[in-house]
C-alpha cells in the first residue's frame, strides 16, 4: 500500500531552521501534487505549501519568505525547508499526495515541530 513517511521534525529555538522530508513509496511520485499541511493543538489543519508535478510552487501567506517547498522525483521525496521559525509554527506537519481529477489522496503520519526557547 501507499506510504508517506515524514521526518526531520524536532525542537528548535525561535529564529532557527529545520528541513522536513516526506518519502513516498508505492506511487508514481512524479505525477502527484505534494502538499504540506500542519495542525497545531486545538486548531484545524491548515495548508502550508504545495508543489505540483511540474514543479510549480505555492506557499501560505503566513510562511511566505520563510518556508520553501521542493521535490526530488528521483528520491520520491518532497522537502519543506523552514527558516526564521516562530513559536506559532509549532504544529504537527503532514505531507499529502494527490492528483487532480483522481480520487487518490494519501497522507503521512506527521512529524512534530516545536519552536520554543
């Protein structure tokens, strides 16, 4: 079955950086749009960033200029480079794979990011 496995989360001080990774297996990774979402305690899951199969990207306004999404199709991996982290970035971060016009919609188990001094 399809698997998405996130890694790279952890505890970081405000202003610090982290790079999250999401490795996909058992899908033709290159044809999927890959999203990152996050969910903070007591809040709804929110969109963070997207990269489509052609490499076009989009990021939420709250992280623009601080977070960058990229992908390596040869490694079936999508990345989220996070810099200038703030306490409000604390959340569980999830990756999501989907295709327009298709019912495929896969999620990873999440990785915790905590920004605190």
